[in-house]
């Protein structure tokens, strides 16, 4: 979704107060703007906003539910991760929005809504009420309450007998998400391990509208009472954003290369009859870091798709404890069982994933292969009586 920092220039161009007493004329047009995905991670799923164009009253404004403020980065990251991030509705001139996306070379498609005068007045009244300082903030949820779902809800609240076409091919949440981040990037890897069993359940047509592009498709097929929901659809701004995947952003490639590296280290250990303790500790440190991320999203987040998550079985914060304890010689004999135990939990994870239907990504297989390799090599290369590296 489109997530932008509220800056001084933005405030100067904002004209929220101009709408205090606005009522749309008969010729006013209400439309939905669907903006194409951009290159930054915060814009990879696109954006949606409402445009009110009323030339009779010299009004051409965009109402945007995708605005937020960053007071400090740590709290922002924590709030976004746990689902406690507050977004704002703001209004600005249409030309400013178009200039911004023109600079980013992102396409804008406009869907003109087929509304009665009563519908237009009701929607504008709702937007103006929502624009008041005491009402403009809302608890953002990427899957359930974002810039696109807000527009869907506004139509359902303010228009009579809104219906959505349900004849389209339904997909799972994961399938839809991967359309925008690919299946090999580090973002997709984070989504794979951070999202749980509900992500692989089939979505309803209404649920797909959390993605702006899917909202646009639903607007074309939807109906208000006995009429088509839209009158015209036009591209108001051509885009030229190309999405390429550099080698370093290919999580599958990088993690399997790491497996090859660990394999080479393991073979060397077996030949020399030594054990690289640092290698084991580094592996479990990284897995423990991933475990912290998964456990926070699974048990401290209000996001609807993160629990239950089978990845929490084999990626846990306990790996961090083991990573440091294993570096202490006197504790190795006590903790050496932890490596085989972690492999057992990998097997449990695979079984639970198969039974629950949770997808296992290719990148995870590479990490699991590293753990199995370290366990298999354990009796051949480890000796507490000999030198270790």
C-alpha cells in the first residue's frame, strides 16, 4: 500500500479545512484511483484513493487513507509488526497526487463510479466526517483495514444494495501476495515464514479487495442496486516501473549457496576431525533471530493471518540461547543434544505443515538441509577431547 511520511510540504499542500461545508453538485464525479505498485517495499502492493471532482464548485480532491507519521523508527517497526500501527485520512489536490505518481513513473487507473446524487452526497458527507481531526486516525491492518478495504467499506455503507461478482477464480492469501513480491525475494521469504496456516486458505471476493488492483477489478464487475458500479475506466497516467530481481535479493539462491558453503566446511571438519563451533553458533544465532521475528508476529500481533504458524515449531528464540551457550567449552557436553533436537523439530514442522496445509517455501528447505547436515556430521567431526575451532 502507499505509505508516505507526512512532511512539511505535504501539510502546506493539504486543504482539509476547505471541505468544511462542501456538498457535491449534480455534475460532481466520484471515482476511485488505483495506483500501480512501485519499487520500494512499502509500495509493492499498489495504492487506492477516492477522487471527488466537482468543476462547478472548483473542487478536485483526493481522499487518501494511506498516510502515516513516523515519530521514531523502533516504535514504528514494532507497531507495524504487531499490527498496532495508526494511519490517517488526508485530502489533497488531485494535481499533487498525479505529479507525485508521475515522478515515481507509476500508472494510475481511474474508475468513475455510477452513483446517484444521494450516493454522492452520502459518500462526501462520510469522507468529511472522517476527515475531522478526531476521526481521521484509524488502526491500520494490512489484510483487513487498509487504503483499499476502506473504499470498499465506504461504498457498502453509503450506497444501496452493493453486490460484488463472485464468479471469479478464487485464490489463497499467499497466492495473491506472491503476485506482487515474487516467490524468491527476501520479502517473500519473510512473508512465507511470518504468515501462518490461515494464509493458505481460500479468500472470498470481498477479502481480495485488500489489494488495490483487485479492488479495481471488483469495481468493474460490481453492481449498485440494479446498475453497473462503474461508468468508465481510463488510464489517467501511464507508468514505466520495471521490477527486476538482483541476485542478492534471491533468497532461494543465497540460502542454497549457504548450504554449499556449510557443506564444504563440514567436509573439511570430517577430514581434519575437528568441529567448527563458531559455524554452529552462527547458524543458530541467525535461526534464533528469525525465531524472534516469528514468535513476535505469532503471539504478539493482532494480524489475522499469523496464527497458528507451524514455523514457530522449528524457528524459536531458544536458538539464540544455544548459540551463545555453545561457545562456552564447559557447557558443550550439556548442550550438544540441542542440534539433534532441532532436527527433530524440523521433522515435526514438516509433518504439521503437511497436515495443516501450510506451504513450505524452497528457501526453508535450504535452511533445514543445513541443520540436517550439521546433525549427520556430528558424530564424525565432533570431539570434546580434541581441539576445536
